[in-house]
């Protein structure tokens, strides 16, 4: 059994809605339903009465609800106890960060913080976007750094979580350069000769961003999927080997572009790219959950520096000048 199954079931018992609980748990409704079914299979009992609407618990579900609350409370208490015993636990900032941002944005941003805020003890938890958000919701980190797009938003309750916008990230198509420094492949391709396409997996956040680009393209793109992974770094390495076109965050390829190993494969077409915000979230401090003093000091510093919700900073050189 997985802890998240208990959390899923408790949410469903309280909302009495599969769709609402799936939204709160940041998963698709089919995935949420499968997790509830997995819990029922593990227990060997039906917890949900699927013949009624709205959703209600079976007698076994009513009994297990109280048990699930108790079990989850014990698990969370044990985790809090162990974390409190970690050396420097109260002076270390725990970040949940998607893999791509952990490799591209995070190192440079930490340098900026060191220069302006001072030395910061930190622990980075690199995950996919979905799991990074869940880590924040479940209290497994102090700060969440992630991408955001209005059509694929990070759905955190604004009454519970504070948000700052740290910058913007462009997602564009890149391909390997030939000896003359010209990309070997160029969009849009053709129906007769589709371009080899290096794709993200369907559950990757950047994959959903690429889907938006393809859906919104004024001219259709002719692509033939040759490879897929959930890691932008993996796609970049495949593109460098000449295996196809990959849509990559701009911050992931500055060195390769400068050295003319990779070049934009979109001929500068703005409708074949997409801009995402880079956001930072924290759980709003309360009397019951005040959070770490170091996190509050860091947040105040960022607010004073100009990282304000709804007011994205400029990226690149302009961002550095603002520090």
C-alpha cells in the first residue's frame, strides 16, 4: 500500500466527488480512480458505492475512513519527528524542483541568492512537475519551484499558498547543426517527408506544453515520433546526436547554441514556440504551521527584490541586472 492511496481515499470521502478529488490531488480522474481501486484491491473490500450518485462510502469505507485518518496521522507524525532530528533541519531550505529547472535555472539562481541574500543551506528534491507539486501539498518541502502556463496551471489553493514569479522560459524547437552552423532539420516538414521527432512522454509537463504548440500552430507541423522520454536533458542529448528535432527550454541549450552544436529549427516563427512562467510557491505561514524562520527571511528578501505575484521579472541579462 502507498501513503498517497490513503490521502486519495480521505479526499474522496470528504469531497464525495471523484472529479473534485482528482483536481485537488493534481492527477487525472482516470489515474485517481485507478489508485482508489488499487487501495480496494489491497484491502480486499469495496470502499466506494459506485451504484449511487453523488459518491458515497460503503459500510466498509465508513469504517476504513477513521482508520485511514489515524494511520496517516501516525505516518505524518513520524516523518515530522525524524525531520526534526535531522542535523540543520531547521536552518536548511528544502526545495522541490522539476528535473529540468534543477539543471538549468536552479544553479544560477542559487548564485544570485548567494550574492544578494547570503549563503543558504539547501536540499534539492528533483522530481517531475506533478510529484513536485504533490511534495509541496503533502508538506515534504519548504518551497516549490516549477513552470506555469495558464492552460496547464499549477492548481494550488491561493488561500493556502503564496506565489512569486521569478522569470520566464521559452520552449522552442532545436536541431543539430551541420558544419556550416545551419540546423540540419527545419520545421514544418511535409506530409511526404515528416521530420524525425524527439518527444516527451505523455505524462511530462513539457510534453503537454509541446501539445499546445502543435495544436495552436497556424501551419501544421509534420513530425514522426522516433524517441520519447520525460527528461529534457535526454532529448537534448539525442538532438545533439542528430536523431531529430526536440522542443527544449531555452535555458537548457545556451552553450550548445553558442557553440553552434544546436540551432533553432523553427525559422524564428513565434507561433511555434511557447512561453512559461517560472514560479516559486510556499505554504502561507500560520499560527499552527509557522514554517522555518529561514524560509520567511528568504521570502521577504525575494518580495523586496521585486519577485511579486503577477509581475514576472525579465529573464536573461535583464534579470541579472535587477539583482
